[in-house]
């Protein structure tokens, strides 16, 4: 039997998850049993606080599957204030602050210019000169295939420049 959820429910205190046994609940890592009750914990990496809010990460994108994460009061305030976060879908935890930097995830805030078809390493590449959130410059290389995939993904977001 797996340690995680094995069925989805419509709603309830389990945030849409059901377990076959109490042991599965104890071992899933983000529930804490206290005096016979279940306490849902904040899903920000290493946070040990109980959750106070559920953040809908796909809010405003009805075409995307709903993704909700329980967070504590402090992390909810930070998210609402616009602090960057990243959802690690394998562990279903949010990375924030130093954890984003430790994972070497950098937010690109601007694309200065593009050089097409550079033929780097015997593969055609498109060279994007970018600026990261800390103001530092960088270069991102995308193959023609990756660029086509990115275009398809961006079409899902017409409000940010994709197809209408």
C-alpha cells in the first residue's frame, strides 16, 4: 500500500484526499495526528506550522487542472504579497526564498533580444538574452523543438500574449 493518497474526494477536511488506513495518514508527511484529530500542515518546504489557508495555484486559469496547497498564515501573507514560489510537483511542496535559489530556479523578468538558429553543438538553437529577477543577465538556449513546445504551452494563456 502506498503512503500517499489513493483516492480523491470532492471536498472535506482532508483537502480532497482519502486514505485506506490510519497508518497511511500518519506516514504521508503533511498531516499530524494530535489527540485523535488530524491537523493539516503547511506545504512550504521545511515549515512545521499548521495550515491556515489553502492557496489555489491555478486561480485565474480555468483551463488548467486545479492545484491547491495548504499553507500557514505567514506563508499565505508572503504569497499574497507576491513573493515568488515554485511548486515541486513530485513532493507537492512549495519552494520559497532560499529554497528557490538553492534549487537554482531563477525567474526571467525580461527578454532583451533573440538570435535565431545558432547551430550550437550541431543542433539548431535559439539564443534568448534575458534578465533575471535580481537584474543579472543570462542566456537561455532553446532548440527549435523546445521553442515549438513552448509556443503551444503559451497558447493556453491568451491573457499573456498567446493565441486568442
